[in-house]
C-alpha cells in the first residue's frame, strides 16, 4: 500500500501526527478521549509498522478472496480507527482502506462488513456513514464500557450482557441480522471481523459464548458467502481472554474454518471444470 491508499480514509493531518509521534521514543495517542474515558492507544514505531502491514494484509486477503472465494488476514479488524484519530488500540482502519482501494481499482462497488467483535465498531460506522454502497452488520455488547458512545451502523444489533447472551441467543441474533441485511442488494464482497472477545472467558467482554458457539458463528458467515457466491475476507479483530490460550483457540478455529471452506470451493471448481470438458 502507498500513501494514497491511507489518504482515501484518513486525513493528512492525522497521518502526519502518526508519523511524527512514532519517530519519538514513545507516544500516547490520545490518553484521555473526548468522552472523558481512558483511551490508551500508544503510538510507537513498531506499532505503526504493524498497523501498516496489517492494512496491506487485509487488502491482499481481499484480492485472494476474489480469486478463490475465501481468505484470512491473521490480523486486522481495526474498527475503532477514525478518519482523524486513533482509538481502542486501532491506528489505521484496515477494512476501510481495503474497501476504498478495491473500489478505486474497479474490483468492487458494494461491500458488506459483518462485525462480530464484542465492541461497537464506532470507527467503521463513522467512516462509512451516509455511503449506501457499504452496509455494516454490527453485533455488539450495548452495555460494554467501551466505547462510551456507541455509534450505530446501517444494521446494528446491540445486545445486553444482562440478557445472558449464550450460544443459542448469539447465533439466533446473528442469523436474524444476516437475513435482514441480505434482503438488500447482494454485495460484491464481505469483510468478516471474527472477534474472539464474545467468548465467555474474555475480560473485556460480557457474553457467554463458548468455543463451539464461535466456531458455529464463523462457519455460518462463511456458508452465507459460499451459498451466495460472495467472496469472504476474514480478519481477527479483538480478543482479550483471561487465558491467552482461549484467544488463540478462537482464532485457530476461525482459520481452520476458512481453510475448510477454501478447500471445498477449490474442489467444487475443479469438479465443474472436469465436468465441462
């Protein structure tokens, strides 16, 4: 990616700020947010390099998904990054950057973002506000402490932890939301934020979803893409488990699901090619 790719989403002033702060020994990208809550998003050289690499990874995963049906970036999902400032450990909005470049290149016109991170995707909601070509299904915990101000997307599904969001309820809400959003025009591509933080062991979440529930979630979203012939790009998004192995297990299960769907798609295409001979 080059500077022009970042400038399609982020303001010149903000990008200059990131480069300037990253050159110092350390920086704090907005220790106290405008809503008065602690927003510890440090900006250091390696963090900025990582953010840029993650953005490139999401774009290249999108290109691969268009070729083979499914692809995953083992990073990304920085849905708290705004056009003009960083929030929630997110400096650059990789999904928005990938979408805008794909549009400029003429590879897509429309996109659907399926955001299954437990936190409201306030950055995505703001960046894509008023753009009818981009729809966002945001399934999040409404009573989570972060972000303090929840910003609605085109298809928001706010859920309260007081309602005991277990596997059954979570998957029901996801399926209902996907049914509603797919009633509209079929998107050219799907970006799926497969957050690990809806897991029952996550210290920054409040849902009671198990590993099995999250694996079912992943496979349902991927199946929706396959059944509608829509490329699916998967990014990992958040995960803050009390046990690191829980976060790893969620992301591992997601990667295995993507692998399985990609293999099945490859086999189906090979069979179709053989049958046509």
